[in-house]
């Protein structure tokens, strides 16, 4: 999953450097992710993983790092299985 997320961050995140240089737990906002880019990233994640972000997960913490995004996607997928 991290590979797909990295590809999406590279495509939508508009980071000034290479995503390959960003650790999974590194702060994406410190690396240059903007609010606008995070919205674009969210839309890309929704399409790639066939999910929909609920309002309570539309926050900076959900998109803070590759690891945080993976946890958030897992949380949404697990919630969908229960529903």
C-alpha cells in the first residue's frame, strides 16, 4: 500500500523534492505539502482505494505522513467491512 500512496503523493502532492527522499513517517507538510495539494491527494486516494474519507478524518493529522495516510486508509477500509 505504501508504494501506491507514495506514487499518489508524487503525483498530487507537488512536493519540491523527490518522494523517494521522504521517509514513511516524515512530516509531509514540512516537506512541502499544501492544503490544496492534500485535497487533490485525498481525491486520488479515494479513487485508487475505492474509499470515501468521512468528515472526521479530513484533517491535517490524516495526511501528515505516508504512514498516517496508510493508517487512515486502513481505518476507512476496516470501517467499511464492519458497516
